[in-house]
C-alpha cells in the first residue's frame, strides 16, 4: 500500500480484528500508517448472509478511508 500511496492512489487494508496487533506491528516495521478497517473475526465458515452483514457494516468506513487518503 505504501507504493500506492506514493503514486497518489488511495487505498485501505481490510483485516479481521484478530490481526489488529499484527497489522500495527507490520506498519511500525515498515514505517507507514496505512488506513485499515477491521471487521469481525473469523471470516471463515460464515454464511453468505453473515458475510453480507460484515460487508454492509464495513463499506462506509472503507469508503471514508479511501476518500480521506
């Protein structure tokens, strides 16, 4: 994502809340502050309806992160 930022292309990483600490550690190691939206964990074994609900709740924060990037 840092390369996309450098090129002026807004982006947003999406991960489950389980990976919040790992995402922060990776960002610190790379010296970047990417926009990240965290969604419910786990994703695996979710029903289509549950996945749609997760996506519905995530879309506004994702679009906000892209617009502010």
